[in-house]
């Protein structure tokens, strides 16, 4: 049996359809309403974790922490866990995520972390401009706002405090200026590269590719309607093998990793999303399906169990 631990029915819906078509036996543990009996052994099977850092925005405060405890129970009993406790740990903290990336010599934008307005002001005075704020436990672009000067930031500080991060930690991160308004998102299944996705950033920082996120795949750009999400055919880059090694060392099986390229050609990695979603329209245009690849991978893992 494949057990899926999650807290978002909407995000799981496209996966349910594919898993059913592929004949995967699935049991869902919706962690906002289900708690397993930790006093007994877990059931036999494999466990796929799709816990989101943005769970609190859906009224599921504390669910990631509960799930982290359940993962310790599963791993103590030797169960096969896809995206286990190490992956969830990085999902829930960009500070820890960035330290893990830098440990693998992957360039990360200069980032500071603070817990109070006084700390933020002190750090912002020495921050190269422009810079952005973001929540340490983020997802869905939470807390991301660009500032072009210290004065702009100081004037907005009270407003920022009205929507505090759930863990109390706000990040200041240098803004990477790119010659083109897009970022690249690399998708991995079973720790192996599937495809690269170009994501247009001209309309803001909410870059979730899921079909039911707030952004649309299509948007107007001057004279023509263009796709916001576009799969890059035959993408080849040395960074892919470095990402695969990073995922292997951190025991992450499924992930979307995002980077932005500056004017000098340097690739700056700024997000590792282990609760990754896929854009159906972009996949249809490219003739690929990461969900099918995921189902195939999970079937192989289940056969080994």
C-alpha cells in the first residue's frame, strides 16, 4: 500500500487521478484530521510525504510539526519514506535550506534572518539594494516584497508586521537582477532530473505551477498572449548533476529546485520545494508528464517493499 501524508486536498487531486490510472493502491492520511496510533507499529507499505510549508494558511497550524513526529515513528520502524524527515526539515525553513545548499557549494543569494523590527532595520541598513523580504517558512510567495532603498523598507516596516511569518523569522535577501524576467525550475523524481520549466516573473513572485494556484498559466504581454510556464525542451546544464547530488545527500526523492541567472551568467539557487506541483498545460504542450514519472517511481518502490 502507498500511504500519502498531506494536508491539501486540492493539490493532491491531479495526483489521485494519475495514481488511479496507473493502478497504485493508495491510502491518504490527511494530517489535519488524522493521527495514527504511535503506540503500535506502522502498517506495511511505503509512505510519500506531501506536507507543505504553507499549511497554516489553510488553517492547519501545527500540522507540519505533527507530521515531523509521525515521520520519526515511521523511520524508527524502518519504513520506506519518500521525502522523509530530512526533506521536511528543509521544506519548513529557508535558513536551514540555504545552509544545506551552500554546504554543496551551490550559490545562494545573500540572506539575513531576523525576529524583530529592530533586527530587521539594523540588517537592512547594510543590505545591498534592491532586496526582498520573505518568510522563513514560506511557500506560495509568502511575505515576498521588493524594496529599492532602505527608506522604502523603513516606511513599510509597520505594514510588514501586520502579516508576520508563522515561525517569527523574516528574511532579507539581495535581489538578483536577471537580464530576462524569468526563473528556471528543475523537477526531479527519484532524485533524477525530469525537466526544466521556465517561469515568467514579470507579474510577481507567486510562482506556484499548480493548476489551482492563484496564478494563471496564460497572461497578456504587450501584443500577444504568452505562456507563463514553459517546459524547456532538451535542457542540459552542469547544475543538474550538482542538484542530483544535493538531493541524494539530503535524502530528498521528489523536488522542484528554482534558480535565477544574473547578468554575469551565475545561477543563484533560492528555493527547494519538496512538496512540488506540476503545470498540466505546460506538460501537455511539451508532451511530458512528471506525475506519470512519479507514479512509475512509486510503483517500483512499492514493489521493493
